[in-house]
C-alpha cells in the first residue's frame, strides 16, 4: 500500500485523535465583554509593537511605511526602512523589538522583496532613534531571507517572535507552492530559529546538515501568520489552512506538521487532502477550524486587566471578521469565545497596561483602524 493510500484510509480514523471543535456562532457587539475605542487610522496596517519606556508604538503599513504612533498625535514615518515588494499578500510585515531593546535599540521587521526567481520574505534589523526631528532606523542589515525566491505574491508568513532562549523565531510560508513545506533543502513552509544576529544556533535539530536546512526548527507548515510563546516558554503558531482546516499548533523541535500531505481542510478545487490521523507520523494541530476563520495575528495574554483571560491565546479572524479566544491548559487548547468585530482583524497585541489592541485590515473605502479593548463598564 502506498503512503498516500494509507493516509486516505487512515483519515477515517481522524475523528478519534482530533480535538473536539465546536464553532459556535460569533457573538454580536452587544454581548462583548469589552469596550472598543478607536485610537487611530492607518493605511493597510499589518503589525504593531509598543516601545517600552516611551509613549510610542510602532505600526507597519503594508505598502512599506513604518509608523511611529503616539496617542493623540499624528503618526510619523520612520526613515531607513528597506524597499518592499508590495502586491498580493506581500509588503511590509511584522515588527518586534529585541529583548534587550532598552540597551541596544534593535528593531526587527519582515517584508517581501523582489529578486532572482521572483519574490520572497526577508527579515532586517536596525537601531531605532527617536530623538531627532525624524525617527530613523540606522545600521539596517538583512539577516534572513526565504530561499528560494519563487513566483507569486502569496503565503509569505514572516511573523517574528523572540523566545525565552533569546533566539529569533521566524514563520515562513510555503508561498502557495505546496511541496516546499516538506523539502528540508528550502526554508519555505517552516518555522526558522536563528540567533538575534541571524546566525544558526548549534542546538538546532538539523544544524550540521546544510546551510538552509540548519535554520529549520519545524516544518510542514502552510501559511503561518502568527507565532507566540506562552508563560512556560512553549511556542504556539496559527496558520491558514487550505479550504478549511485553519490550525493552532504547539510547535515542537524537528516536528513535521504534515502540509501538504495531510490537513483537516481540502484543496480549493475540491480535491481531498487526507485528515490528520493517529499514527500517520505527523504532528496534529491542537485545534482546527472548519469552516475557516482565516487567522491573522496571535497573542498569548499575560496581563491583569482581563484577569479571567490570563494565559489565553487570542487570534485575529480575517475571513471571520472576529476576535477569537482560545483557552490554553498546558499543552491542550480549547475553543472559548469568538466575538464579531465587523472587520478583518489582522493583528492582536497586548498593551503595557494589559489592554488588548487590534489592527483592522483596510476596510473598503476607508483605512484600517487601531482599536483598544478594555473591560466593559
């Protein structure tokens, strides 16, 4: 029996090994347990991060602008951002700070760039200076690239997170090419782990097996648009499935998450993809959504403003136009809430005071809003 035949047969057993998923209808705004305050408007915003010790936040706009925003002030452009390849799903992406930002001022950004073979994601870092008339990124260096560059402008992934080990984790989409997710000689469809300067740590699982392969932490991913660490140092990611099958995964060293060999969704043309099944050799998601929610950002809440939600994961819903809460209990996850937000939610971030902040995708005929969520009074 071929591997594919075995997987098709095994898919009928998938229900026995999958988490129970009950997708209740989203609640309306009247039943939301939070108040929503519109704080600012941006043009196609994609990601944000707060700058500790300052009143500022950094916000990326997909067309290539990094904005420095302060409450009750107009956002200003940060100079020094590399040119981006804007189009399709490509453009300026994530923004995070070095764990020791207070001393070194390093900011990390991801973006799509053009080059030989087509397009690919890249990650750069530079030093942020806000003391002059114009905020600036200086000493900008590209420290990582997707290899190879390919045609098309979809599934870049390129979300960033620093782990408690001080390492930089990068989510790399399979660029709508399917098979690269299983090819360890490409870094497409992977979670990549590097030092803060873009070098390969010697304890990576494939460290001694080739330059690109040595970067890989996990593989078999489709379009991972959110990565975050919980309080115990576990890495979680969410990724868009094909037609259905959006996933929340607990990311493990050297694990294979199966795409495109297995998925709880199907191809867009209706062809079946075998479901995850016990004993198939792949790491199954902790949760999946079918129908899809099209997840955007991912944040694991650690604040005190919403005390009952401490330790929960929050996902933005692009297609679902919702904010989704998932209860995490150790290595287990349970669907908890889904609130209708009437807009595609691209980013979820925790503020310094414990408020929850959201970035909307650009609305038809208007800009994407920056929203602040606080407990309903």
